[in-house]
């Protein structure tokens, strides 16, 4: 069991202790332990048991619980709390805006034990009658629950990616490798996957018996040409039956309905005899248009574009030459500057842009002016030791409510580049969000606009913006738009990137890394960028060291 899993156990223990109002001091100590465990540089499973209690933020009591978890895989005290807590009450912890203490009130005073009941009570205006709840809180709970419920059963791309190889391998063993084709939203690199889809060269009648095992998956839906299962891990698995016309079915499931319908309309006589599931390029050759990769098979417009000539060479993960937007332990990152620089260099990157949080982000140990100077001195020392690699001085400066950045110009001028992002007061109407963002974009020191909408996929809607007006402002002020590559963000949404490219606004695929491991998230940004047909020339972090250095100097000048 890794540190993240152990931290999650302590976090849940803290919240359930709070819900049951058993011991406020214990609840806080569990939360503190969870915070420190998650940020540990070494795995607790590899730490001598006698040394665990001496780790900062843990202590004897938490150490005993960690050892119990490592030895048994569970925690008795947590299991006892779970057993006496309705499952619907535990599920309320997924609802943003109501913490454990409010959940305790909802459960014990309002006698509500499920999210559905809570939504009904809110719509009956019952929640705002209780102390600590107002009309605004009630509406926020309604909005959050409805958003939460609409996304049940959905998964982020990396969550599905983690289990896809085992599922593919299992299906190949059942039906033969040549008779199984991975398709659908995962094949198209969508950021949210509702179903993992395969085409099977077999009939529905032959497929079903294969899943009558000791622990069979739940059968959700059966049609003439497909079966939908729910696996034990909650993932939905759709199997398309294609005992005949296998290659045709593979093609027809590898694009969005809008794309496929337009393709059929334009090229009704296309045959699939020469196509294969693994290589359907012959289909496009027969249609007389350029090959369209699965990731771009979303809209009818791409067909028109392919008919006019070759499509551009899409950006690839290896085209990322530098890590832009990263956090060290100077703010809320886990690693030192030196550790991050060495790791980036060892992984083949040419530079690291360190952009710790600014002073307004006090919750993230944001940098005061004095600490900025000290960090810059350390960067100078490290750069004097590094060869063929450079650390750039940056900051993720908070965009304040009036749109200003949270340092005076004299301080902003000391950075090589500035990433401007909204982190606070996220609930705002479009008019306010636009005023705030455009004011920040017009600041001459803003180099990159960070995570444009502040969204967290499957958790939090982004604040509303007019994407075209934001792009226009960035074009007018020579500001780069970040494609935040963290798989929970992927913000800017790839669906709005084409307009930025049209306006010659650079995209910057950045991992927003808080650990060395976070560097790998650049790949998810690349997958999203490919859907928008981004090339490496249109991405800031694809510039090599010399080109990037020249760009920054010119931009500052």
C-alpha cells in the first residue's frame, strides 16, 4: 500500500470522526497525519517501523495505525466507523461545500441519509432553515449534487488507462488477439471516459457465456449488436458484437457520431475489404482524403480539412523539451529545487520553469517578497552548477478579485516569466470572470494565463468565460495560454484550442507538477492537444533551451 492510499485512509478517518462528533482533537490529528503522509518523499512501506513515529506530523498513535494498515491492509477503527455510518452519508463527503460538521447536522438533525434525499430537501427549501446553512449554501449544494450525480460512472482518462491493459489482455485470451479491437472514447483520447469500448469478432450469443464466471460483472444492457457490463471496479465495459464486417464496425466506433455520420454521408460507397482494425488508412485513401487519426475524429469540419490537403504532424510526448509550471517545497511542492532540476535533466528535459505559489496563496505557503529573493539566489547557485540545463525564475501569481496580480511591478520584473492564475473566489458570474481575467492578461508582466477556467474534471465546474474573447485578449497582449496537463484539469479545454491556433496564440502544455512524478502528466496534456491538432511549433514547452531563452528575453524586452 502506497503513501497516497494510507493518507486517504487517515483523511476518511478524520472526516468520519468529525461526522460522529467523537473527538475534535483526534479528528484534527488524523487530518494532520494525512497531510504529512501524502507529502513524504519515501514510502512508509519501505520505512523501518520503529522510525515511523518520529516522522513529522505522525506521532505514536498514528504510527500504530500506519503499521496496522501496512500489516493488515485495513484499519479496524475506520471499519467500525464505516459500519455505523450510512453509505449515503459517507457519499456526501463527495459534495463540495458541505464539510463533515455540516454533514453531521444533515444526518443527525435533519435525518437525511442519502444524496438524493438531500437534493430533495434542498429543493424543498429545508436546508436553509438550519443553523450554519443559508440560501446561498443551499443553492450551491443543489448545483454540486446535480453535477456530481450527472457524472456518476464516469472516469478520468488515466483511471481507465491504468486498468485497460489488463482488460484488453483478458479479452484477447477469451476471443483471440486478432478478434479484439479497443475503440470508442478511450481510443479517441477523451478526457472523461464513460465506457471502455471494444469490438469483438463474435456474436452476442457467444460473448455472454464467457462472462458467466464465479464473480460475473453486472449486465446493464443488452442489444442486438452490443452488451454493456459493469465491472467489479465500477467501470462500464461495452462490447460491440461484429462476427461479420468486423473492420467496418471498428471504423464506425472509432469516431464521434457526428464525425461518422458526416463520413457516411460524404462517402456512402466506401468498402472495408482492404482495411484492418489496426490500420484503417485505406478507408481514407479510398475516400480520397488525408488520413485522420482517431483522436481527431470528432467533428465534420475535420473531414473538410482533410479533403483540402495533408493534416499537420501532431505534437508527440517526446516533443516536450521543458517543464513549465512546477512547484517546489518552497511553496506546496514535495521536492527541493535541486531534486526537481536533477530529475528533469535526467529525464531528458532541457529546462525547468519553477513557478511556486505567490503570497496570496497563504494556504500553499506562498512566497513573500523576501522569500522570492532567497529563492532566486538559490536558483543562481544551482544554475552555476548545471550544464546544458537551466532553471528559470517564475511565479504562479494569483489573479486577485479586481484582476491585479498580487505583487508590485518591481517584484514581477524580477521573474523570467509570470504565470497568472485564479485560485480564490471561483464562484463568479461570467462578467466578473471576464473582467478579472482580461485585466490580468493586459498586465505587461503576464506571460502565461494559467488554467483558464479553474475547472476540476468530475469535481468542479469551471467559472464561465467567453473563450474567444479571452483568446483575442491573449493575442492582443502576446500572452500564452496554458493547457494545464494535470488530468483533473486539462484546462484550456481542447475544444477551444482551435480558435487560439487560428489567432496564432501559443499554447503551453504544462504539468503543474507538485512532485517529480508529476512531470509525467505532460503526456496527458499532449493527448488533449492532439485532439485540437496542435503541432510542436504551436507549443511553448516544445521549444529547446536556446529558443525558449530567446523567446523569454524578447518577451521581456
